[in-house]
C-alpha cells in the first residue's frame, strides 16, 4: 500500500480504491446498526440484548430489569418515574412468575418461621460448635474499610522496597546497620504515603515525632498485612516475604536496641477481639456457644439447588446474623451490632475458605475408590516403578492406592488446620531467635528452627496415621533445614495444595459438559474412547505420578517423606502440557495452576 504523508491526508488526497473502500465499509456497518436499532425496539436501550421490562418516563427510554436497576441505582435517577411493562403473577406451584412464564423467585415470596431458624441440638451439632469455638482462637478478623485503606498503603510501600536485596546478601558491612537503615526507610515511605493520602492524619503522625513515638501505628499496619494474607493466600505473593522478614528482623535484640521498638503485633483473631473489652463481661464471647451461630456462619453452596432454595438459605443466614447481633450487642460498654456482624462474617469467611480448599481433596478421595474395582484396576493400574517415568518409588497398585489415600487425607487435615498453622508460625518467625543465612541450593535463605509448627505437624501426622490401616513411606517432616528453611516456606508450600488440585478437579467436573457438544464428544471418543475413559486416564496419571517421589534435586530430598509427597505433585503439574489429555484441560477453561500468572 502506498504511504501518504499527514499533509496529503489533511488535504483530502484519499486513495479511491483504499480509504474510500474503508469508509464505505464503515458507513455500511453504521447503516446496519441503524437498521438493527430500528428493528430492535423490544430490546433494552442500554445493553441491546435483553427484552425491555421497565419504561422510564424521565429518561424516555426502556430498559431490561438489570440495566434499569444499574442505571437508576442512585442520585437523581433514583427518583425517576417508571412503569413495569410486565405484571408478575403467582403460578399454581406458588412461585412468582413473569407474564411470559419465566420463573423468578423473589425475596418477598420467601417466608421463614421460627422453626427454620432454630438449630436442632444433637451430638453432631455440638461437635461442630466445639470445632468453631476452637478455631475462633485462630480465625483472623475481617478487615474494616479503614484497615483496607492502610493495607493499600502497605502494599504500595512493599512493592517498591528492595529490603531482601540489600539485607540478605554476603557483605563485609554491618548487617545490623543495613537492617536499621532499611527499616527506617520503610517507615519513612509509609509515613509519606499517609501524608499523601490524608494530610490531616499524616500531620498528626509525623509532626515533632520520632519513629518510636509511632510504634503502635507501625505495628498495626504490619499486622493488617499479615492478617489479610492468612485468608487471601493468593495475594501479596511477591511482597509478603519482605513484610515477614522486616518484622522478623525488627524483633532481633540488637535491632530493637537501635530502633527502640519492633514491628510485631499478635494477629487480631475472633476470640482476642471479643476479649478486648473487659466491660462487656464476656457477653459477646458467649455468642460462640449459641447454636444459632451454625446458621449465621454456614457456607451456602449453589450446586444442585434452585434459585428459590438458595435465596431461602441466604435469608435464614441473614436472619440468624441479625438475631445474634441483637441478642449479644451492648453498645454502651461492649460491642455494637456492626462489630458483631464483623465477627460472624469472619467466621463465615473461614468456613468458606476451608470448604473451598478441602472439597477438591474429598472429591479426589471419592474418585480414588473407583480404583478398587477389579476391571478398572486391571486396565488403569496406578502402580509405579523406580526409574520409570521419573518415579523414585516402587509400589504395586494396592500399595500405591493406600499411599495416595493417606497422602490426600494428610493434605485434608492440614487444610483444616491451615489457619491454626498460620497463627503458630508467628511464634517461630517472630520470637527474636537469630537465624542463619545459608545457601540451600535455591539461593541464600534464612534457616530458622520451627518448634511450634513442628509440634503441630507431628500431631496432624499422628491423627492421619490413626485413620489409616497402615502407614506407607517416611514420616520425616522437613522444617528448619535446606528443604524447608523456615515457617514461611512451610506455609507457602501447603497453601499451594488447592492450586494444584482445583484445576484438575474442575477439568474432571466439566468433561461431561464437554461431551454434550457433538464435536467435542467425537474428539474425546477418537482419542480416549469415551468420557469415562478420559476421566480415568487423567486420574490414573495423577494418582501414579503426583505421588511417585519425583521432583527434588537429590535423593535425600525426594521420596515418600511428608514434604516429598507435595514436591512430586508440583513436578506433575509442571509436566501437564506434555500429557495427551492436555487439550481437554484447555477446553475446560484451564489457564494454569498459578491462576492468571500461568504455570
């Protein structure tokens, strides 16, 4: 195509065969859109996709229900006069339906009575209630609006920090001086960000004050970052390590003598928050003994339920929350309703988080039971042999079955106790005991003993052994060595378990939906024979090679130890793109085991 100067274009020297054709095409598209608009008067003027349901007299336009609610959400438009074009009526089944016959259940149609809200008291209820009360000692409080604002400031400061690059290096200069300089620089950046975001608060923070005068504020902001990470492990991946190491260094005796304060503050948990006001006399704390808390913090799953049923469960949950807040609030000396709602929401977050992480493991255990069937056992053996396909263990089918089962059970128990492990990891990380900077084969890392985490892991492994017929493999727990240098590395390893299993689980769940499409079904049948055979092929490969002891740099770090089981699972995910069933992962929406960041 001939190039033209800007002067030629401005002077109107347009190529008849080129730009005129493009202009004609654009004009044709515009004309087509105009024609469509003329013929689509029954569609929403906003989205041009849904049929009109509401006519607004002030806007002189017609909208679908969703767009009308969005456009007239607030401001002056909220007071606009409108007319519902389709009347709702009651069907014989009792559900609300629109004139065209489409079911829409609304909250007004849902009526709940006292029996729906009450929780039946039995041994199972008491066991669940006891578990919630135990975990409440470690469940972090959900962040408030003000705390989220401080979190954004902390993340901004951490993203530009080069703390570990300047501290965790081999140098002849004093490490204590480097740490103090970097910590003061971080505190200065935080104070500057506060001034930039809110001049009044920033002025109160820094005017005629030293760092130690604002020690409580700095401790609070670092505690907010640590608390947020517990329930959002996928966030702050790059910056959280720097945050932990700053707090760790600030607790060292030689650093405290220079700084005159440290950055450590215990995590604000549900129980510690409810105990923070002695004048309440334990009234709010007794809410944890109320059986109604089971409804108020329940996880509502939409799977296999109608919209009406989901709305009903939501309404029961909301009613239970309001009833508990009214019963246990004491605005004068204790906690108001909003604070108690925050407590209940925090427990609800924990239930949803634990459920989301454990459900895939439970489904894998259910799928594993298929491999006891003699026909599947003969056709899809999960036995492994040392040296074949990278395996470093030798198990026949039955032994591998038990090994996989106990490994999945162990992961399930660890996910159940994950919040507890985060809590006690603070004892090991921030106890002021010096660490060693060691080259572990993966760069320089801080090696530090983890007695509290080790004790809890030993208890979890013991519980898993009691549930199994026999224990296969090693019981060694690597903590404070080259494999797992410190408690932070340990936590980072086991928060990856859901990231490994959920994509595989989702692919298996969506295979039947893929098979409904004739082209996809033909592709499945050509490659594997049937959707069932495709699922079994994926499971066979996963159960065999996610637990084959591979993936480590040397024999000592590989094998059947507690951490080696997870290392081989990581290795399997790295090889997934080479598998014959990888295309079906892509068809199911797979983007990687690391979320949007890919593999």
